[in-house]
């Protein structure tokens, strides 16, 4: 996919990045009851290359987790 998009090396697919982020949120806020996580949405804004560090900043605003 990276080559098709014009990159000279592999990229981490957006769905993989999304999955890593969802897991971090789940472990921080919903580990004791998976049913509390009703939905998640995100906007992909840039590419990620394998090996780069992903930092997920997350906090609660009422019943919503912002990340």
C-alpha cells in the first residue's frame, strides 16, 4: 500500500493505528467492563512508518473519552 501511495518504504495502515489506539483506550478506561465502550471514531491525518512510536493521549470528559 505504501508503494501504491508513492512512499519508498512500507507504511503502517490507518486501521492498524486505529486498532492500537482503541486498545490503549480500552485498557485505560474500560478494562473491567468491555460493554462500556460503545463506539469510537477518529480522523487519520498523516502517515506512520513501522517502528515509529505512537503516543495516545487520552482523558475523560464526563462519559466521553477524548483522545
